[in-house]
């Protein structure tokens, strides 16, 4: 184990837990100088100290001695400058996803599962890419995407769903170079299911259209690429022909109800529908969004503030009208692989718990439920 890797991991984990060096020293029964020497690669920690560090930081010892992840095709960007605390949290998230992806690919190899073909489309226009992909995977010109994760898993995309705790952040993606394609999605309770679904397809747009702009060190979003990924997501989830048909069939409804009807039909946020409504009919968004917000408040007594996305990571937790359920957004392929590997006695129950990030009691309960379903 390289001393510099231990030092880097301790620094990252300590910062992610919002602890200073004195805090760590006190909790581990060391002097500040002794702990500082370890974190600054000046001395090698004893095994007993590694055990104490792991307990204080609530991690496994292997997380402290592990080599740092090095991605060649990671896209993890935000639209604002991160604080030092957030930057350390970002690094911790990257580490966690790296471990998850290694476990995922390990199971695929263990079970001798052939890799699935990720679609390649020689096109850069986001609307054309969305339409071609829908046709490629067998979606009709008016058909909604009812299970986006299940659908895309069949095309080799791996999903990591976790509450990241990073404010105003929804997800990121990893290319094939690093064992992907993979999409990580923030499932914090303050993010609506609609937004999570949109994030999946937004990141899919980056994988398809912007594969040459993936860089682990790059942290700032590019407005033009974000806009293209948003357009791709909107047209993949809600094709133009379907939108126009539903809008025509809703002509007799109050326009708010028409928007909510289409929103529910295509499992998107109301703002996705409003954006298409505005762009198709060449309307002024500065008027449409406030009008919709006022109409919803008057008609349904629901307050919608004019931010980018309802139920965002804003502290006031805005509401999405007629929201989807968490059961509309699940990832089950990893669980299926873990069950198969365990039942074939390829992995232990402890290893299954480790891969799924469950306690021993939780994995035993899950195992008992599997027996019921035999």
C-alpha cells in the first residue's frame, strides 16, 4: 500500500466528513502532529491506526488504502464554482462510483455475461439523434418511455442511484473507456422522479453526442453542450409527433390541465412540456412560465416558484404537480446479478452485502425475500 495513497484517501474522507485534523487526532487517540504526519505522507500508519481511522470515518480499511480512481472518460460538471467542502465531496462521490463500477463489472465477468452493445449514432444534431435512437430501440413515434432505466440497461448502460448530498447537482456519466457506459443519478428526496428521469436521458445525450469532451479534471459546464443534452432528452422522452397529438386531443381542456396531461403521459416535468410548447408555437417564455405558475396556484392551490426544475435541491422543496412515484424509477440489474452470483455460490452473503452497500441484517432480509419468490 502506497503511503501517498493512504494520505490522499485520509484527506478526502476527513474533508467529506467535515472534520479537521485536530478532530481526527482526538477521535483516534493521536496527537495532532502524529496524525498530520500520516496525512502528509511523512509517516506510515500502523495497522491499529488504520482500524481507528476506518471506524471514525465509517468506512472499510480498504477505502483508506485503495489506489485513487483515475477516469479517462468521466463527465462530472456543475454550473457553479464548488466550495472546498463540496469539492471534497465530489471526489468522494467519484471514489464511491469507481468502487461500484468495479463491482458491477466484476459480477458481469464472474457470471460470464457478454457485454451489451451501446448504440453509436453518426449524428450531432440532438433532435435527429433522439429520433434515430428511439427508432433503433423500437420506440414508436408517439410512444412514451415507461421504464427508462430498464430500457437503457438492455443497451449496456449501467446505473448507479444514490443520494449524493451535493446541492444543485443531478447526475454524471462515465464512458466506455472506464468500464461504462454508466450513468450516476442523484436520488436525494428533494429531487422529483421526473427530474431523475430527465437526468438519465440528459446524460445519455452527453454519452452519444459529446463523447469527446469527457474529462475527470473538468468541473465547469459548457452551456452549449448542456442545451444540446436538454434538447435531446426532451425529444427522446417526448417525441414531437406524440406531443402534437396529445396537445390537439387536449384542446378542450384548460391549458394547465393540457400541460399536466401531457406531462403525465410522457413522464416528464411540467417545464419540459412548457419548453416544447413555447418552442413549437414560438411563444415568449418570460410570459408563459409566470402565467402557468399563477394558473396552477389559482386552480390547484399549488405554489410553483419559477426555478429551473420543481422539487429541485432548493431548500424550499418546490412541488411537482401530479408527481410520479419512486417506484417509477428503480435500478434492478445489479441486484439481479448479485442474487444470481450468490445462488451459484460464486460470492458469499457478506460479499453480496458489500456490493449492494447493505448491512448484514438487510442482506439477510433480502435473501429471505428471494426465497419467497422461488
